[in-house]
C-alpha cells in the first residue's frame, strides 16, 4: 500500500464548509486501489498552517502528500510552482494579513511540485472531469502551505513527493448562488482527485505537452 497524506482547509471566515476538506475526507473514506489515504484538516491561518502540516507528515509518514485548497475557478487545478512570498489580499482566519513577507527567510525563490502535474491533469481530463495545470497558486494561505510543504520535502532530501491542487466551489455554497462562480459537486471533485492520486502513485515522470492543451 502506498501511504498518502491529503490535507484540506477548515472553513474560511463566514463559510461553514470547505470543499477541500470535504474532498479530503471522501478520499480517506474511499481511497484509490492500492493507496492508504490519511486526511488532515489545516487551519486557514498563515502562522499555524505549516506547523500543522509538518506534524501531519511526521505522524502519517506518507510517500505522497497532496494539499488541497479552494479556488473560484473551474475544475481541479494542479499547481506547478510555489513562490516564497506571503502577500495576502485579505485577512486569514486569525485576522492576519502579511504583505510582501517571505515564507522562509533566505529560502529559495520558488519550488516546483514533485508530482507529475501535466500527466495528472490530462488523466483527470480524459476521465471526463475538468482539470488543468495552474502556473500560480496565488500568495494567500494556499501558496503558503504549498511552499511550506515543498520546503519540508527538500529539507528531508526529497524522500517523499508532494504538490498542491485547487478545487472548485460546490453548488450548495452560499457564495455560488447567483455569483457566476464555477462549481462542481464534491463527489465529482473527489473522483477527479482519486485519478490524480492513482496517476501520481503510478508515475514519477511527467508528460511533455503544451500546458494549455490539456483541458
């Protein structure tokens, strides 16, 4: 069995539900064949999210880590790169708003995902679920966690592989109603993420295709 850690975020601000955490729980409850999935919820807080992630990695000792976050975009977005900056567009759940602060002082400017992001996105798309490769995870808590994950894996000597994916809203979320925000049922999101995990577990190398042609 391949051990996998999947993280999702707690609800943000006034929300009572976060699809990233709901999807993570579904993956734990019904993992892909041959994979053992542990789901852990992270706080949507700059100061506490990376310590919580590090603790989850220590406790579950995974071979693959996939962190999930919520975005206002269509489909599952496999993030390619994390950048070493917090430049928050708003407050986190502790009311903090860092601006132009490094995540890791003197750390590398960026890290690439060590999952085969194009191969995963293409496999999800071929399964009939919307997916693409994203070249920016933003500069909020999602990117913060993504960079923190990749920095941890680099510190460990890259004995594990990891990356980040953004998932869409769900139809029942209050923010979606009448807003035009794309959405996807969480069961469909979880189905797509199972394809991501199975593909990542089966392949270390990526496919070489133009990223904009996947979806």
